């Protein structure tokens, strides 16, 4: 399978080689001044640091060790790319990706469009997290993510991502930059992890200027999704079955990224008759008018990026029990050992005192706006709730829409600047 994929990618690359050499080099690596993807194949295959470097931005890679032995990898864009972006202290923006995603969420739209670049150009020191278990963070001091017997590496949900990964990363950023506070921008699961961190360890509240919550996911008391609703009732069987079959990881693993990237390049390119199908599968039948189909192979080269099966199960539990609570173990005795009670305790979001700004899409099936409004009511310090103007804006538009900058990112930067001048 992998050989075939490499072959496909090579073929696609060969297709680009009609141009003379200088032009080819420019096309492949000369992204420094551009505002769009200069080469779809290269951008699908490069990793995040490679992409960022290609477009002329400085980039750093930071490995951060968590208390429970996971080694997570953060990417940093310390400043913008123009000549005026001199090195020097600047405010930190920490960006945290969604479920089965990675730091790539914030760069795949390319310079001039993607949130990480918009923030770097606006003067921020941009940090991009990668949650344990994804493509960049499949490492542990002594547990092996490829071990199909024990699966101990995969026994985590977004509870640990918030409680362990985020706390370690925030401490690392403070140590590295000397900045005592930062802005936090989460997308979907990235917002869930923030709530977990500050509800369980409220001392972290003082580390943040603001919480910018894009398509936040916490309470799930409204909305219906019939297929998911049926599935939710089998959540408790799912873990037992998956783990007994030797699956702790979904949509990731050795060779996964190369495979999906190869398929995306082969089947979803501008010449492929299957491209419209690719687009509607990926956007879940949403509005494609503001979706640039040419970019499909790039998006698929970076997403999905893998997760633990427990992350999905934990969201199912939130829906099934109608409680935003800690992970419910199969065996209640494990709950007792972990939490001191047979029922997992709820996350107390009233303890979150960071000024919180929530952004939702009216057409977002994954983060139903009624649930976002509920979160707004329950948070300790809700400072603003914004509906994205375009009514068809859905869950994936937050990271992939051609108009994400106009609809959202520019406003976000404006609000962050306003928060700074008021504090
Ligand atoms: C779509 O993406 C391609 C590749 O990045 C770019 O050349 C083109 O201008 C984009 N189209 C729109 C409408 O943004």
C-alpha cells in the first residue's frame, strides 16, 4: 500500500516537471512571498515545520515532556516574515487543534489565509500544540504506541490532553519566553481541553489574557444527529471491543499519513472526476461555495492526524449522560480509584475566570450553537459570544474555508488587541 502511495506521489510530482528547472524550484520551494499554496503536491507531503519554512516564516520545534511520560511536540512561529518583524519579546498566542487533527489545522490554508500566519504577521509569538497520540506526538518515555498487546499508550482521553499536555506546554512556554501570560485559541477539542485544564487546575487561569473558543465543544444537551445518537448507546461496548481487538488508536499510525496523502493527491486533485465526491465527503455535505477544492489534497495530507479511541468515547459519554464530566471507566472501581467516587465528577466550568470569547457557526452540526450558548451561560467569565456572519459556516469552515479570514480571523485579532489594551 505504502509503495503504491509513494509511486502516486512521484507520478504527481513528475507531472509538475514540465517547467524549466529554475521555475520548478521556485514552484516547489519558493513560497516566501506568496499568499496561496504554490504547489499542492509539495504542500500535501511536507510536514508542518517544512510548510512554515517554505513560506518564509521562522519555525521552531519543541518537545515537551508531560508528568505521565508522554513526549508531545509543539511548533512555534516566533514572529512574522516581513522585514519589520524584528526578533524581540512579543505576546504569546497558544493555538490548540481539534479532534483527530494537529498543528496543521492552523497553517494549511497558507500564508495570508491561515490563522497561524495571520497572528504571526499581527505581531504574535505563535505556539501550535500537538496533543498526545497524534502524528507529531506519538511518543512516550517507555510506552510504545505500536504495541498491540498492552495498548497502555492509548489509555487517555481529552481529560489527559487538558490536564497533562496543556499544563506541561503552558509551563514550557512561560519558561522559554519569559512571558507570564498568553492568549489561548482553541478549536473544537482544543476548547474542551482548555476547560478541563482550568476546571481541574484553576491556578492556570492567571496564565491567560483571553480564551478564544472556536466552535467550542463541552455541554451536549441539544441537537440531534440520529446516527451518532444510536452509536452513543453502545459507547460502553466500544471500548471493550476495540481494546480487545488491539485497537487503541483511530485514523492514525505508522504509514497512515502517507497513505491518506497519496489517496488525496491521486483522487481529489483538480483533474480527478472524483474531486466533487471528495469535497462533499469531507465537508459532510455542507456548503461548498466557500471551500477551495484545489486545496483538498493539502487538507488530506494533514488531516486526520490520529487520536485515541477514548477521545471519541469520552465525547459520547458527555452526550449519553448529558454531563460534561471526567472519563467514565468501564469498571466503576476504576472510577473510585481515579476520582474517589463511582460516578465521574463534572468539570466545574464556573471556575474558569479567564475572559472567554465564544465563536460559533449557525450551520455547525458538531458544535450545535444551543450548546455553545449553554457554555456561555455556565462559564465563570463570558466576555462575548459571536455568531459567524455567513449562516452556512460549519465546523470545518473554522480551519478550511476560503473566507475564514474575512469571516473570523481578522475579528479575532481585533478582539485580542482590545483585550490587551483593557488589561
Ligand atoms: C484555491 O487554491 C489555489 C491553490 O492554493 C489558489 O491558487 C487559488 O487562488 C485558490 N482559489 C481561491 C478562490 O482562493
